[in-house]
């Protein structure tokens, strides 16, 4: 039984670490957006801009198994400190190159890759550390706070970075990012993160070699059908969300202006902040699978709403709602995994979970444009393949093929949510006791 004083210390430690995460995410968001502007201004190439985005995602997926082993075998506070230091050094090198007039495109790609490598270790270390700091009843709120930090980075960083780029230039943005990393390092140095309590599985894996440990997270998940069901559901959500991120801009610009596109994107950012704030205050339902399924179905309905008619109000409302329901999905899932997986195994399992669930995101980036340009847009023109079936509901002409994609993606997400609710192993996740106690709160 954890004493109230120990719980308070754990919460205080988490609050300090979360503040470090918040400023680090904001700083990284500033630099990422500003570098994207610089790349596009220098090259005028969407492909090279997209390559930078790929550099920011691919290392996190590819290195997830290695990161998981490191997080479980090393002190998690030190992993976070090293990750922040590597990311800061990457930014510092790009700043020095830019200030001397020598920054080139490949430098940016390499720097973004190094920052992504640091993030691949940072996020699982922070989440695993929070498990031993936060009382179980507050895990949903803690996950909501992490979602809030990420939402703030996505919402505040782009307009602030754009303003700073216009007024002060790229070097100022990168210096602010370095200051943010400094604050994150100080926050880590101020606290003590207790080691996770040992489990029988953790002790057994400690005797195994690196190959066995690299694959342990995947094997842990695939031995439990309920967890596989969760991964499958999130793969669908990430696929549809990734496609929506790509398609919302051409969907809006087919009928409206850049100013109105900005309004839609602003609604999307506000929705994510509002959903994260809700989870921070509420913490989610007692049965976390209910929160995942319910929010997932409403997320799918929001995608469908955005595609129904070429109405700015409908699109903006859909954009707000689909990002509003994402934090409850993610927060309830995170809290559920934290209660099911022993704390000394969470680095490996959470890293594998991240890699498996995120594999669909690059797929979404690749196929969304191809499907829109070559299948759905031609199909929704007068006389097209889909126009006789869907034209009466959605309309025909430019942009309506993308609208049909949004409706079908929303329907897919809703079906995935219903399927997860009907999948007995997933429903039983919260009724079967963990194999070993997954947590031990404390910071003292």
C-alpha cells in the first residue's frame, strides 16, 4: 500500500519531469517547423520537404526495439538526460552551420534524424518512468498531461515559429530550442526517478542476450490476443489520421482560400488541446476500453462529417472533433497498458507497441496522394466510377473524391472500434489480473 506522502512525492516528481517535456516539445516544434520553412524556401520542392518529415518519423520506428531494451536496462532518468543532450547537440551543430553560412540540405536531414533518434529513447523512458511515479487512479490524467504537452507543441509552435522566422530569423528559433533543452535537462537533474520493481519475467529476460531482448516486446504482445486487438485498432486509427493530415489541405483548398484553410487547421489544433485538457481533468472512464472504443467511434464519425458536404462549417467542425477525440483514445490506452505490463518490461513492450502501431502512418503518407489523384478524384467526376453511387450524397466534381475518402476512412475507424468492443480478449484485458504487480509508486 502506497502512503499518501510517497504518492505526493511521486506526483511532484512527475510534475517536474512533465514541465521539462513540455518546454522540450515546444522547443523542438519551433525548430522543426522553422527548418521545414527553410527547406522549402531553399528548394521549392515538396518532395524534399516530405523527405524531412520522413527523417523525423523513420528512426523512431526503426530504433524502437533497441530503445526499449536500453530503457529497461539503464536508469530511465539517465536515458532522458542523454536523449535531451543528443537532441541539443544536433540543434547546436545546425545553428553553428547556419550562422556560418554553411548549412546544407543534407545537414538538415542528418540533424532531424539525430533528433528523431533521441526522441525514440526519450518518449518510452518518460512513459515508463511515469508508471512508477503516478498512483494508478491518476494514470489517465498523467497521460492526458502528456497529450496536452504534445498538443501545445503542435498548436503553438507553428504560428510562433513562423512569426519568429519573419521577425528574427532561423538562428533565434534554434537558440530558443537550445534554451528549452537546457530547462528540460535541469528539470531531470532536480528529481530522482526510482527504479521499477522487479518482476519474474524481467529477471528471466535479464539473463537473455540482446537478440532475445530486442524481440521480447513483440513476443509479449503477440502472446496476448487482447493486446494484438488494441494494436490493430490503433493501426487503423493512425492510418486514417495520417491520411486525413495529408488530405485536409487539398480538401479545403478545392473550395476555399488559404485564410479559410488556416481557420480549419486552427480548429484542429484547438480540438487537440481541448481533448487533452479534458483528459487531464477527468482522467477517463473507470473501464478504459470503454473510453478507447467510445472515443474511437466518435473520431470516425468526425472524419465522416468532414467529408459530407463542401461546407467550411462542417469541415472545421469535423477537424475540431476528430482531434478532440484523439487524446481520450491515446490516454485511455496508455493508462491501460501501464496497468497491464510490469514496470521493468515497459521499455521493451511500449517501444514494440509504438513501432507496430505507427507502421501504418508512413503507409498513409505514401498512399493517400496516389489514391486521391488516380482513383477517388477521377471516380467522383461526372461519369466517374463512384459518382453514380455517392454523387447524390456528397456531390460531384473537384474535391469530392477526397471527401469520399474521408467518409470511407471514418467508416473504417468506426468499424474498427465496434470490432474491438466485440473482441472478447480485448474486453477481458481489464478483468484478468496482471501476471506481476506492474507498478510501485515512489520517488523517495
